[in-house]
């Protein structure tokens, strides 16, 4: 059983509450969008930084570790190589 059963006027009550606090809701929505934009920007700046820390050349798409891994696993069983690949 629901703790707060829905009544016929509950939608109207909700809309009245939203209308009463419209400015606050718009500020919250704006801050959510701004936060998402900064998250995207930070990831966009983090990827080149990590690439430079791992010794990634400008035209190279794989970090040093990824180029080293196949030669290190050459003697490993095929099952392990398949799991890593």
C-alpha cells in the first residue's frame, strides 16, 4: 500500500508548488546545465594531459603501455592473450 495515496487534485497541487518556486527551479536547471558543460570541458582537457603524461606522440593513438603489452604477453598462453585483447 502506498504511504501517500494519489488523489485527484494531487497533480494540481504539484503544479501549484512548481509555479510558486519557478525561479528556484530555473536556477537549479541552469546550474545542472552549467555543471554538465564543465564536466565535458574537464574531460576534454584531461585526455590530452594524460596522453602527454604517458608519452603519447602527437600522431600516435596508443600510449606506450599499450604498445609494450603485446610483446610482454607474447610468451603467455593464448587464453590470457584473448582476455587482455
